[in-house]
C-alpha cells in the first residue's frame, strides 16, 4: 500500500504538482514516520520551493535512517549551501563523495561552497574534477569561470565563459559575464557585438548581465534598472516574512548601521573613515557590520575605534546577520555594497530595519522594493532620471561622495625616473581599472599621443593580459607601445604621492573614475572628464563641481579631446588649473568631511522622522 502511495506521490512530484505531492508525502509520514523515501523526497521538494531549513531537517532525518544514500547527503549539502552554512555543506558533500567518488554534481557544488569560503585553489580543483567527468557541464564551467575571475585570471575566466556559451547559449548571465571578463583584460575583439546582444537581450527581459556589470559596461540608466530588477527577482527576492513588521522604535539616538565587506584597507573605507568618526554621538549611535575578512590593517583598527559598535558577521548567514540588525533595533541600515564584489543584498531582503539605504558602493539602482532610498546629488542623478531608480532619491547638497580629509600622502614623491617616466615630456595618466577603458576612449588617448610629441600615457598595471592587449591596440592605432607606461600597485600613501609626477588625468566612459578621481584631486592632479548618461558616468563631474572646477567637465568626447590637447600645449593654462585645485581643496565641499557628515546626518534625520510619522519615502536635503 505504501509503495503505491509513494509511487503516486512521486508521479505528482515529477508532474510539477508540488502541493499535491507534499500532501501525499505528509500522509505517508503520518502513517510511517521513518519512511526514508518520503522524508527524502519531501525534503527535496522543499529545496525546490526554497524552504531550505525544513529541507535540511527532513533530509537529515532520512540520513539517520539510511546513511548510505549519496543523493541524500548531496541534497542536504545543497540545502545547507543555500542557508549559507558552508562548513556544514562541505561536510555533507564530502559524505556524498565518499559514497560515490564520481558524483560530478557533488564535486561542482563542493567547489561552489569552497568558492564561498574564498578557498579558490581547492574550488578550482573540484571544478576540474567535475569537468573531467562531464566536460560540457554548464554549472561546472560557470563556477570555474567565476573562480578564475575572482583570483584575477580574467583571460582564463573569459575562455571558460566562452566554452559555457558554446554548450549553453542562453545560460543565465553567461554573455554578460563573458563581456565583463574580456573587459577586464581589454580584449575588444567582440566589443560591439557583445554590447549589441546584451542591450537587445536586456530589453527582452532576459537574465543577461549582473547589475554591477551594467554600471560598468552600459550608459543607459533604464537598461541598468532592468538588469537590477531581473537580478533581484532571480537572486535576492524579498523574504517571505519580513523581520521588521512596522514597529515604531523610540530610541534616544538614531541607530544607524553601515553594512559592508570593505571595512579594511579598501577604497570604501578610505572615503568613509572620517565620516564615521565625525558623526554626532549625541544624536546618532553608529554600528559597523563587517561582512569581510580582518586584514589586520591600520584602517581596520581605525574603523573599529571610530564607531560605537563593530560587529563581524563574515561567517554568518544573511538571515543571521539580518536578525542581529533586527535585535539591535537598527533604525537605518545602509548598504555600502549594493551589487559590488562580496555584496550581500540578501541581508536587506529580510527587511531587518524600517529604513534601508543604498549608498556609495553601487553607482546605480538596486531594483529592489526593500531598499527605500539611494543617496545622490543632482549631477549623478538628474531629477528627470529618478524614474530609473526603484529607490526614492535623496539629494545631498554639494556632493554625494564622502571623503576623508585626513588621508595621508607620502611626504616624499619619487622622481620621474624612479617611476619609469621620461624626465621630459607631457604625462597623461589614467589610473582607472582596466575594465573602464573602452575602444572609444583609447582612440582619443592615442590621438592625443600622436598630437603631443614626446608625451606618454601612464596607466595602472592591472593584469598582464590587459597590458599586452593595450600595447597591441596602441600599435594597431599607429602608436609605439613604448609610450604606454604601466604603474604597479602601491600603498595608498605612495600612490597618492606619485600622482604629482603626472600632468593630466584622463577620465573614462561609460564608467568614470570614482574613488580614483578623488585620489587624483586630493593629490593635486587636474582631471578632465566627459559627462555620461548614467550615475556611474557622472561621478567625476559631481566631484569637479564640488571642488569648484566645472570647467574641466566636457559635454562630449570631441570637447574632452580638445580640452586635453589644449592643456598639453598650454603649460600656463594647466598651471592655473593646478593652482586653483590646490586652493579649492582647502575651501570647497569635496574634502570637507565635517560639512559632508552634517549634510548626511540631515538626510538620516529626515528619513527617521518620516518613518516615525508614517510618511512615504522621498525628499531632498536643503
């Protein structure tokens, strides 16, 4: 009788009638609580429904009845993986593989778990073993490509993504990730075709490009919104039950939590450290929630000292971290990651706080209904573009970007010869990451080198493949590749000091310099930009306005090229701009940390008061 009932339940399950299948499995378990197959299949069904806690519990019961099923251990591992209990998931996959050493799916998921734990070499070994068993497996290829990307083996990542698309042309986000990997190594052979396909697929509603990739590769804010909404729906939809359910907190101070994986020697920390220290502790209680590793840096120590509470949740799940925020009764939770590397939007999907804010990390919308606000200024988000943001836009006065007025610059700048630069000749530079360089920008730069005798272009040495590709592209444009010089990465203090050796910083489109632009201006290096259409392409313009140099903003690439050429040929004009930059650095808003912090606090206060009054989001800070 039980066998017939089980067969009927399995038929319903295979037909996709999950509710009926679950009812039949539950009926079987009421009659026989130790029915291994009913426990296992019901647990598997719950995985399909996203009910991972219940799935893990049921499959765990099944394993206690029959500890010799590799599939049971594998699916328990999958449930634990989704619960972000990675160490336990690893143990479950190990059990599955002990029972079935050629279990390719278990190898792939074990690799994905190791990847989540940042154990990249071990992850790659697992993906390689899985692909040896099943060379055309899309999941293994995709995961291997991701692992290569994370350890900056971009050319290898691109090759894996290309293999993936050869076997699964519509694999979610495959074409977008391939384009990103190629962008990181300045491989422009398929640039136009990839962008055309990506734009067309986005408008068809396909899962084609991760949202942070959209801010790097695209200059259309509406397409960026489409990408963000699709990603959020796929990867981090709102939790079924919100942790905060409308309660009105009445705290003596407004409780603000900043959440990031970058509380270390990272660009985000360099911008915000002074703000955390300058917050008015009579009015605000500041918590930093760290999702990333402790790098042991001076910056990490400074951040821990610069707040009221520092919480390390790097090994906690999204739900556990969100629960912590709810238990702390945080009034305003600020996501400093968005969709950038090591982002955890799933924390905010649980709605742990009454007010949730997208700020600084991701220069675009998150497309998520559980994020209430985005902090901006009227340059990065013109009022007419608010419709392309799912969040309500809060306009800060003067500039949206925080900066730290205490940033150190090494006292000794190297000589040009020490930096590998020619003693004479004009030095154009662009210290943006390689993925921000596009063929159109490079065309302009090469024309500038041809027009200015003895000039060189000083770039950041990002990865060896990018260097080789850029040298090849220069030669293809009639420029000797010896005129491209590459700067190795250095400590922030030394990097700031060496910028005095350059004459003019050339910005990029569609994604501008962000912290990199602040670095140049703080170091006294004039920067020119061409204003773009999206947030990411308008940041440098915002910074130049905030430091009183709007004349360095070009409305088109033609004007940008003409401006660069004029400064290269007119030393007096460039000297005047450099002098103005030095004066304005001390007097204008961009590097006035206290002034910015008061503006930010004004925004937070208005958010909190509107929440207390039960009013909808949306306002501007005067």
